[in-house]
């Protein structure tokens, strides 16, 4: 349990959780196109409020051991991973080989950030 609460691991867990909230805030409304835009914005904003309660501590805690660039890079890679799962299972949209290749190139670029 102590390892999960370490400044190396806890930020990753919090970023994954915050990304689940943020992905629903940004894209969840796409299944409800009949809802008025103002309702989608307000509902999304409400979800994002909770996302911030996870993302801000993740970055504050993580900055003890990671640079801001490393934290941002983690955030982006986690965002893509969460988005792929969300897109396939919630939006029922296919992930193509172009998507996989593009995301892989992004992940490869992210790996350079962590290279010593």
C-alpha cells in the first residue's frame, strides 16, 4: 500500500482517474446530440470540477519526483489510452490502424522525454 501512495506511483493513479472524468466531460455528451448545447457545456463543466480534484493533486504530488514536462507527457499518454478505451466501449467507434500507428508515434515521442 505504501508503494501506491509514493510520489512516483500515486500521481499516475490520480492522472488515470482524472482522465476518465475529463474524457467523459469532453466527449460523453456526443451520445446525447439532442441535448441543448448549453446543457452539455454545464454538465461537462460539472464533471470537470471533479477531474480537477484529481489532476491538481496528481501534479502537485508528482512534481516531487517528476519534472513538469514529464508530468505533462504522462498526462497526454494516459489521455490517449483512456480515450481509446472510451471511444471503443462508450462511443462504439472503431480504432483504425492509422490511429494505432499515430498513437504509437506519440508514445514513442513521449518515451524520449523520460530518457536520461
